[in-house]
C-alpha cells in the first residue's frame, strides 16, 4: 500500500474540498512526485468506493534543455551580437564560439550585424544597431513562469521548430468522495481462513474483492532442455513409423560388439586411442558368445560367406578391450544377433537415440560426447530402393523434402550413402545423415537367413537442435557453459521446414 501518511493527507484534503482535488496540485503542495499521489489513489481505489477518481489529460509547454540554457544566458543571436566589439570581429573567430554558427545566421536575418568580406584580415563582422531586444529569451521566460498564454500559437510553433519548446501531455486525477468515503482506513481481509469459518468471525470482516480476471501465479515446475525436446520429436516420428526402441543403457561396450561384430578391421584408424576412449578398469570383457566370436574371427582373418575377409591376424585380446561406445550401432549389432537366435525370423524395425563417445578435439560443432539417432529395418529382400523410400518418409516428417544421396564408404555397409538436404537458409546442400545396407560379412555370422537384408541410417541430435534454436556453439547447448535461462525460455519445439 502507498505511504500511510500520504493516503491520510489525501483523504483529509478530499474531506475539506467541496468539489474535489486534483492530484497534480496535491503533489505540488506536498512537495512529492506526482506518481506518489497516483499510487495513493490506486491504493484507495482497491479498497472499495472510498474515493472516486476521474482520469484527466492536459497539455502544456515546457522548455527543452537548450531552451532552459537560452532562458538563462540569452539566445544565440543575442550572444553573437554581444560578442562583436565596436571594431568588429573576424568571422573565423566568431565561428569558434559554441553559439557562433546558429547565432550568426539568426543575427544576420534580424539585421543586427553585417559581414564585410573585403577586409584585409578576412571577412569581418560589425554591429549594425546600437541595442537589441532578445525576444526569444523573453518568450521562453514567459513559458518558464507558467504564463505561456501570452504567446500565440505561431510564436510557440516557431520556438518548437528551434527545439526550444516541447508540448507535454500530463495525466492527472480529479478526486472526489466515494459512496463509502471515510478518513479512517480499515484494512481489508484478502484470505478466508479456517479459523474465520470456525469462529464465524468472517461475518464481521471486510473482504477485498477478488479479481477473477487476474493471472494466476505460475506453478513451480521443471523445464525441458531443448535437446530433450527435439529428442522427443524424433522418438515420436519413429514410433509413428512403427519402430521399436532398442535398449541403449550400456555406455560401456566391448570392442567386439562395437567394432568386430560390425566387420570393422582391428587395424582400422577408428580403433586408435586418438579416436576412442579405452577403459582401464575393467579393461577387458570376458563374457562373449564363443561360437559367434569364432565365426567373426574366421570371416575377418580367412573370409567366408562370399568374402575374402581382411586376411589379418585377428586377436581376441583386441576384441575384449572395453571402451566407451563410439556409436549406437553396437546396440544394433546386439539386437540383430539376438534376433538371429530365434527359431523363426520375424521382420523388425528398431531405433535408438542415445549418447556415444569419441576422442574428438572440441570446437564449436564437435564434442567428445554427443547423441546418435539410428534406425534399423530387417526384412526379406530389402534393397537400396527400400532404404531411399524409408529415408524420404523419415525426413519428410522432419520437414525435409529435398533429398540427395551420394555414394560413400562404411566398413559395415555396402552399398553406403550419405544423405544431403537442400538448406533454404544457407542456399546450399548440407549433409544430414549417413545410411547403407549391412554387409553379409556382418549379418551371416550372426545366423540370420541369407535372404534377409538390413537397412540402416543415422544422424546426430545436437546439430538439428542447434539449427532449430539458432545456437552457433555446441558448448552452449551441452556442458557446463549452458545458460539455464535459455532452458527456461526455449519454446516448445516444432520440427518444421
């Protein structure tokens, strides 16, 4: 509530006045800012019909900062006249003065001074009259004293053009007694308590009216990170297409499932410490399916299933090394192996969205920890055309319709394709994913039927989110540099074009 003393004084003024009081006059007489009185009026209005306040608008003229300076020191033209001695003053010296340029023009227009261009020392200025009357200053002083009514509109507008005057609209209240006027304020109750109901004291209380149009207090709640919002959208798209989510809760994976089962050679650069995080404890995975492991070893070192293999010295010690998984395709390998152990093969559609880890150099678009989105379809007789059709359907649901495919190489897919989309904002084709058909060297050792094909594709989660939310640095999206206010303020994600 406003200052109690101001409210009390205002009520006393209203009681003594016959017709009412104006808030501006009350503020001036009390020596307080007008907003203090406005606050007291609003406070009294909230208590019921104690007062009646009518909002009024009025206009008046005020001096600008330059106008105040002229009212104190004189107009520029008058100061120029006074600066010119009887022997004259060079034009160059006059122009060095702060008021010289404007004052010279106005004084010449008033014919108070003249310019002698034929003087030896350069153009020289002389007075042409003995005395002047600074009407501009006199008019401004009238306005400053509150008697601007002595000026006509033409004079006011001329001063306004010179930016010496400005017209100000003032809003004030005309305050009169209300139906329940009283100089004594009784505090209104704002809450009906159980004690009031039990004792019946509520009947004698004066309650403040409820504003049912007021906005309610926003409840405390959690906030979804933009990355999680986009993840939810991707997950929903997969579910709409009939996919089943794979369990991806094993961040630690053996090199066997991460590399060897995918027909990725043990000499591949991706298995180097510069690209992969290896664990020191536990360093090795000892429980691996032996019969499957032997078939994988054979196809790597000797070949088979129509392939000559890598003709390498395949080591089980290398396959047992524990790592932080570099892709969720390791999960796909586990699920396909589990599918192959069924007595009768049934077509499946799997997807996963989870974290992967790579020993990357950190920059604006790369982290050592990020999310991979992967889709896998296993069925009889699938071809590259099926893969392209599923990709068109998948990316169309994302709002991406212009697609191109480019041949690529992956150790575990053949053929392989990089997926490009035309970016309307950048006006160029950008890579949005990778895809391919899993190789027979990967599928047949698992025990899958020879006429079963598996198509798969993958993309990252962070980059689409960065594009969606206009984030240029991935470290502002993930990690300790995330601005939590961005999480609170980020809108509900809609994947559109």
